[in-house]
């Protein structure tokens, strides 16, 4: 059913729903558009509407081949909408759901595109704040790039900032998606451009490995890992690419590269990655339920317990929490998070067996349930072998002793030898 959006646009068909609103296929004076219609409760927030209008100039001025351009911002009665370019393709999350991981050349080419888009945004003073596969679109109608990759465009600029009003998210709240949150955001510091670099490096790691470096299990455990753990090595990637990932995932924001540097260095590495197959590593397993239980029993998971959505048991692959209490993630997975910033003592848990260490395919993760079961089996086998060896040794000793008793020399007492002749 068609509906008017302001005086210039008509929305015809719903493309997806999210925690922040609904995306429609629309029509405007210049042709097809995508219209992101924000929720009515957001549209009725006068403070947010004011911020929406203030952001208009900056968002409309952001044009780049790797950014989904915002053509217009509509404030009309109960309608609050962003009118954006329509990209004929899919999002990166859908691609990951299908392929699990990408060949390094394609992964690096996609992330280099996004880094170029971020460089333009940062130069204009705009921080995305929610870089993740759901917000990266792939243009299926354009020419193919390195490794058969499609041109990548970053979308939803400004949405996280628009929603993040002081009234809606006090100093004790977090806006973002847990798997991609920079440590400084978890610790309550104001976001800078470096938070986008951290999130983008997390996306690259996920494209290569099939899982994020600090994700999995309860949201509280995910947040703690961002602050306390180092990224685990990925076997099979060139050292130069790994060093770039490590630098961009540094805990200190000042240690990370700028977006333009990330794009340039990634493109330099493309020739060395040509023809390399996807990595053959297994996702860490067996720890999600243990971490959720550990968070509940140790007291370090208080923040995460508050943040978990109703009905969550902590065993989901991703720690995404809807902005609206009780809302469920849906088709376009627009999962802005609102959760309490953990206190210092809650973040002091350290690794304590929660590290998600990639490993060769088929090998159990150190410390995982599979690894402990294998260790127990080895101990049982070793123990049984030891018992058998002791038993065999005992039988041999008995046999030797019995032989001495039967074959002793002379009429003397058993076991006594005859005196030597003078």
C-alpha cells in the first residue's frame, strides 16, 4: 500500500524493518529512492527532530562512490524520514550468511571500499558509529572488482547519532552493536573517528574468519573482551595484513590508522592475495553457554543481565540488543544497542578462559568443552595404560620370584646360596 512521505516522495513497498524504523522502496522527483522512515516515537521527540534538522546540511553534503548518499531529510507531521539512494544489491551480512567467509582478496577489496567512504566522511567531520556488515551494501549491478567483489557502499550515516540524544542515552548508556564496539565506547568515552576504524577492522576479521574476534556468548562477555583481551591470530593470512588488523584493533585509539591509510595499505596488498582461497579455520565453540553462566555466577555479568533482551539465554551467536525494550531484531538486523556501561570492576574480569582463539579446522579450541573432553579422554587412556603396565610388571616380578623358589641350589634354605669352597 503506497503512502506519501512529505510532499515529494511516495513509499510503495517495504524493503526491511529495523529497531530504528522501516525502509521503503519509494519514488521521488528524480526516480526510485530508498526511504528510511523512523519510528513514530522517535518522530514525536522534539529534541531528536531538532537534531535531525541540524544534521541535514552535513548529511546531504556527504557524497562519495562508497557512501549511500542521503538525498533529503523529511520532517512532516508524524513522519521523520531519510531519503537515500537506492542500491540494487544486498547487504554484506546476507553475503556472509550465505558464504560464511570470503576469500582474502574479495574481503580486502570490500573493506578498502568502505575505508574510502569513511575517509570522506571523517574529512567532513562525520563519524558513522555503527559500522557493521548490515550497514554495508553491495552494488550487484556495477562491474566486479578484485576477487570478484562487488562495489561496497556504507549506509545509515547519522542514524546512530540522531538516536543518541542526551535524553535517550545518558552517560551510562551505549549506542552501537556489541561485536563491533571499540573499547573506549565500552568505557564510556566520547566517540571519535577511530571507533569506525576499530569496527571496520572487526568487519575485515569477520570476513576472513567467519566470526568476529571478540563476539559470541552473552553481550556482557563481549563487551569485557573488547576491553581486556588481545585479538587472537588468524592462521593462514600474510603477516603484513595481520599487522594491519592488529594495529586497527589496538585498544588505544591513537594507535589506530586513519581511514585513508587503511584504504591505501589494503589496496597495496591486493596483488599478493590474488587466488588465495578462504581461510580454513573453525569458529570457537562451546564457550557461549559457559560464559553466560560464568557471568551470572561471578557477578561480573550484571551489566549484561540488564542489557539482555527478554527471553535471551545468552547463547546467541551475536550479542545484539534492540534499542527498544522487548523489540526483536528482524530482516535487516538494524540492531542499535542500548545498554549500561560496565563498571571498572565488571571489566576487570580479564580473559579467564573466554578468549575466542581461531584454530585449524577440526581442532578443538583450548579451554573449550571439546578440548576438556579430549583432555579427559587422554587422561583416562593414560591412566588405564599405567594400570596395565603396573599389572604386567607385577606379574613379571611374581614369575621371577616363583622361579627362584623352585630352582634354588643346594640343600640349604630356599634363597640361600651354598658356602664357597675354601
